């Protein structure tokens, strides 16, 4: 979510986001993430992200629920 918050109200293609998330995950846990696409879909289902089209997501703080850590 930090990545999406940095680019709020911008349509982001999933490819570069997955690359960034995977790199950060490896730094933290020392292994590759299992299924990050499902994590993005879960954020959409919870209302924290908007799926603009297939493979394109957007975070808009005025529309999406706030993300609490």
C-alpha cells in the first residue's frame, strides 16, 4: 500500500508494482512471495484499491478506505 499511496490518483500497471513488491518482500523475508496477485485482489475486495481495468490499479484517498497498519 505504501507504493500506491506514493502515487495516489495515478493508474498503475501491475507489472512494475509486482516487481517492486517482490523486491521488498525478498528484502524482508528472504524469499520470493507466493501469490501477490491475490493480495492485490484482496485489497480491491476490501475497498482499499480500485481496479481500473485488467492489470491496472489506482489508490484514491477520497474514494478508497484508509489503510491502517
